[in-house]
C-alpha cells in the first residue's frame, strides 16, 4: 500500500516497479504531492529520501530504514504503524564517504569558506553543510557566488573538478 518513489539513478527494472521517479532536483516537489495519509517507500537511496523528507518537515522518528534482506524489513508491524517513510537500505558509495570531521577540517583551513553537499550525503553531513542541493543547485550556487568565495563540495570528484575549472581563479573550489 506504499507509494513507491524511486531515484532516477536506478535500474530500469526498479523504475518499472515504481509509482514515480524523481531526481535530486525535484524530490521535494514529487514527495510533497503524495497524500499525507499515504506511506511512502523511497528507493534506493536512503539518504536522499531522509534529507528530502526532513526538508519537508517529516520528523526522523517517522522514517525507518527498510532492510530488504530482513523479514518485515527488520521491523515489527507495530513499529511501522506511524511511519511516513520507509527508506530502502541503499546508498551512493561516493556520497557516504564525506564526514562531519572533513567539514570541520575544511572550516579550520578555510575559516570563511562554505560547504555545499549533495542530498545523497548522510544526514549529519547535510545538516553540517552550509547549503545542500542537487547537482544543478551545486553548480549554480558556486558559479553565482561572489568573487573570492571558497567552497568545499561534497559530491563526486569529476563534477567538483569540472566546477573548479569553470570558476577558478575567481573562486576556490575543493572537494570535501
């Protein structure tokens, strides 16, 4: 009875079993259109699902990780009664490499710098960042920032390098 929302970076087979496909750019818009009384299964990236729902005001205690290898996802039926979002136990290995300790180290090295994180990063990293958003949002935010800005970007290295080449020497861009 769950409404299945699947992130676009999924296989065609997974997408075919979904009610709707989203991107990191439109995840909030997509999820906000689902009736509030309808539970959601967000797949396959639990972090994008959690960060999207949190941004929409869903409390963390109304989200649980669904482990497909466990009976009942690893939960009793009673534990799932008040859950708004089941978060598929999946993630992007690139985005889970970033840590709050790395953010702290960046802030020590560049006291005026800003951190921008992709919403596939873990909840604690997104919360510790100054800004979070889709790939397009990351690109636009950094490109439109004032001259002399310093950014640590928490997403895949090829995008960071491309962005760095596009904005330097006007701005400093480093990978988190």
